[in-house]
């Protein structure tokens, strides 16, 4: 089995974020195990977008840099 780490910190970012989404979905279709990390504030979107891919993935939630805004 092939495994790969894709940095998800730019998930939903313009440009590079679209490449991340395309690579993640394509690798998952091919049965490649994906390790990634996702910013805390985008975890719900990530789980919704990649619901069908998560069975073969391991991901970590990264807290947003700079803390919470009030």
C-alpha cells in the first residue's frame, strides 16, 4: 500500500488549495493512504468535502495561528 503526506494547511486557500483538493481526491480514488493536517476552523468543511475519502485517511486538526478572536 502506498502512503503519502499532503499538507492541508492551505486547504480552501486560493490556487494551492484547489491543487490540494484535487490531489487528495485523486489519491483516495487510487487507494493511497493519505496523512494530512487541517486548520481547526476548516475541519467541518474538510469532513464534508472528503466524507467519501476519509475511510482511507488519517488527519490531524491544527489550531488556528494567533488564537481566537473576540
